[in-house]
């Protein structure tokens, strides 16, 4: 599925090009610490963990308990997994593959 055209523009292209230049986890920490607030970074990390848990068929109540995510956040991530651009699935599959190697 194609990504949402509403986010596509030259500024977003530039942001993603910058992210693709990062080579290590430490570089990511440095860049994202400058780019976003701690709360924003934590929210993104939480959503990724929610997606991982949903893919493993963990219940909403357990996900909320383990991550602190609201039911609205869990539902939104679930919608993205079912009807989104497949970004979560792509990343989770790659992370799982890397973990096995």
C-alpha cells in the first residue's frame, strides 16, 4: 500500500533523507534528542511496541498494562496494521529477521 500523500513534500523528504544518514543507535539518540521532545520519542517507541505486541496477538488489556498505552492508541496502531501502509509490518519483520541472525 502506498503511503499517505498528505505527508509527502520536500520537507518530509529531507527529514527522511536525514534519518537514512544515521548509522548507529547512538547517532539516532543524538539526532532524535535534538529533533523531538522526550515525550514524542517515547510515544513513537510505545507505538512500535504496541504494534509488535498486536502482531503477537497480545490482548489490549495486557498491552495497556505492559506499555501504558491508551485503548485509543492501541486501536489506532491496530487500524494501521490492518489498513495502513504496511510500515509497521515491514519494520517488525526486518527486526525479527535481524534478531534471528
